[in-house]
C-alpha cells in the first residue's frame, strides 16, 4: 500500500463532505490507524463500507476497555453491542484503570438486550 498522507483538519472535512471512492477512503482510514488515530479512521472506514475494519475497532475497544471507541465504531456500523460485550469491555476497563469507561460500560450493559 502506498503511503497516504494525513490531511489537515480542514482538508479532512472537505474530503468527508465531498465524498471519496471506497478505496481512497479505506486508504485514509488505514493511514489514520497507522498513526494511532482510531477514532478519526472510523469516518473513512464507514465511507468505504469497510465493515471488517470497524468490527476490528470494536474488538480493540473491548481489549482496551475503551467505551468511546466502542460507541464510535458501533455507531458507524449501525450496531448495538450486546450486554455481554459491554460487560467484557467493563472488565477490561477496570483492569486498565479506566474507571469512567468501566462505569459507562456497566451502565450500557444494563440498558441493552
């Protein structure tokens, strides 16, 4: 894959508003992932309809205990994680010392299903 340069915020907005073909959108998503900017990658993966990448970001969210990343990836997928998924995320958040994420995940686990 060729290296895709990350756009500045204004250029990013123009790319998102103007639309991209799926391959270019996926390339931007991959570039944001490589830079450790997962949340910013989500919009490009959604534009590319890269379901596999979004599902992988959900898995990353569970591993890290990252409720924000889970909500963003799930929103892009139009998916509501199960209470079991939220419970696993909460456990990972507690283990990682992410109390706010753990609280959010526990709350979400009781709301869904």
